[in-house]
């Protein structure tokens, strides 16, 4: 259980009371309770943020960059996630968000929804290929990608090799800013305004490409108060940059909600699922070839989509409804009209993955294959002795997980309360027998 500083979900042990709420909800069984405190197994953690959501003690936190981190660069570009538009009531003019961010110290603003438009067009082209695997799986949610790496490695080849809207937006934003102002790329920092921890992890530890085009992730909660005050001051005059900036479509903004991506790519045989547990169930169906007619799968770790991220300000249902109304009110434009194939092709290697996605071999029993088989047999033996109730009282999420932990040396058999009770009962019986023998 070695520490890994690439994860964004962290534990505040001072606040943890060992209540097991996170233990039972973790989709990859990455949490254990040891010595009265939670422990996160880095190899299994996918940074989905489910533990942040359910922890009533606020002992799980998302580590993102502070707003002050933008000062590392001479020029700073804000990359607002489409989710940001759902955080503010009565937002009729989305450009007011850009103006507010500019007043907060950013040099420029590039909408990630524009990156979603470009990603949509690229995915549409991928789906036309005769060699396209079915179903093609969205690469937009890094938590879902890591879930596939950990639990469904056979589906890795189904993941569409198109970078996320965040990465595309950063690449295009930096290129356009440098060309417009005649500055060097290393002078420009791109910062994603994020609704979730998994995006912050994807910047530090990218999936499918060597280095992220994004320089930092600032949480929506971090900037909400300051941005709100800027919106209240907002005047009707538009920033000078607005007239030259390429606008995103309503479909791009719709990516913030479940089903937004599927709607944008115009694929009828698409399935959009939110909530990490629901996503896991559908991936299992896909792995078992029970959805043969499905052509595209959009999986989102958070309930409601990105608007339900663990580090947003607004309630997921309110934010989702605001995005819906915003999309309805904005001009309707098809992706094929908004993004040309030339624009997609101009990105070249910056559009697609540049390295293969590898399975994550977590909790490897042993380097020696023969020894690993012996340990596997031992796990089966111990598992048969356990009650199979998966109560979590032992500090492991399931009885099977406890058996693995025992064999790996992380737990003992008597950590199981039922085995402990059985052992105590046997000892009590022996004490009574010894007592009776002594009297005789």
C-alpha cells in the first residue's frame, strides 16, 4: 500500500472515525479500515470521488491547485468546464463567465465546451470507420477509464482514442494565444476549472498520452465565491476578446449532463449511464457480450454527469436543470456545421492518444507464478471459512477481500468478528471444561 502522490483523492486521518461508509461504497474496493482509520490502496483508487461524497466526517478531500498557482505563468488561460455554467442562477449570457474570469487575473478564457465540440466531431469520424470496435467507449471520464484499467482490462481496446475535451481545449487555446500575441508556449499556463478530482489526477497522471496540455486544475468550489462577486459587477459591455473567440455550441455545453456526449455525436445506438456503480454494471454487461447492438457507451462516474462532481458548489439536480435550460435557449447548431474536418485534422497527434492504455495490475499476489497459485488456493480456503456477509466490520469491504488481505499480510483471520466470536466461544467452552476437571 505504497503512497502515490499522483492521486487527487486524499485522506485526512485526523477527521476519520473509521465508520466504514466509504469502505462500502468504493467501486474498486480500494479502501480498508485499519487501526480505526481508513486507508486508501493507491493501486486500486480511481479518484472517482465517491468516498468524498459519502464521508460525513469530511475526511476525504480532493487535492486541486489553488487559484494563486496561475501566477507561475506570465500568461494564464482559464478553461471553464461546461459544468461551471450550471452553478449560477439566471445566467442568460455565458460570456459573463469569461468576463468574470478575466477580471480574476486570467489573460484569456477558452471554453472546454469548444473542446467537446471538436471531440464530438472526431468521435463521429471514428464511428464511421469499418474497423471501429463495438461498442466504442467514451474516453471523457478519467475515473471510468481507470475503472476499466482496474476491473475491465479486456475492454481497453474499445476505448475511443480521442483525448478529452479538457486536453483538446488546452492544446487549441495555447496554440491560438501564442499565434495571436506572439509569445512562447512555455510562457502560457492553461488551468482547468474542474468539478471533480479525477480530472486533476488525469493532469498529473494522463491516460493514453505522455504529458497533459493542462498545467493545473482549480476546483469550482475554489473560485465560486470570487467569480460570483465578479458576476454581480458584470456590465453589459463585452470583453474585447469575445468578438474574436470561437464560440462553443449548445451541444458542447450539454456534455456537462448525462447523455450530452451521445446527443452531440448523433449516434442512435448509444447508451449514456451515470453513477460509478451503474457504469460498472453496464461495463460488465458489455464485457459479457450482452449488448451486441450497442455502438457507443458514454459512462460518467458522477450521478447526473459532470454536474454531479464532488467538488462543485450547486446541487446536482439544480445544476443539471440550469444546463438543460441554457442548452434550450442557445442557438441550435450541428457539430458537423460548427467543426470542420480540417479543424479536426489540423490537431494531428494532439487529438488522439500517443501511447497505449495499460491494465493496472493491482494487489499482485506474488512475482513467482507458482507461489501466486499457492496463495490463491489459500485465499479460497480462508474465504470458505468466512460467513460471506460482506458486513465490512473487519475493515475489508467483502469477505473475499478480507481473505486476500490475510494472505497478503494486511489482516488477520480474527479481524472477522464472526470468527472472533466463534474463537471466544470455543475458549469459553474450554475454560468451563478445565474448571469442571479441576473441581473433580
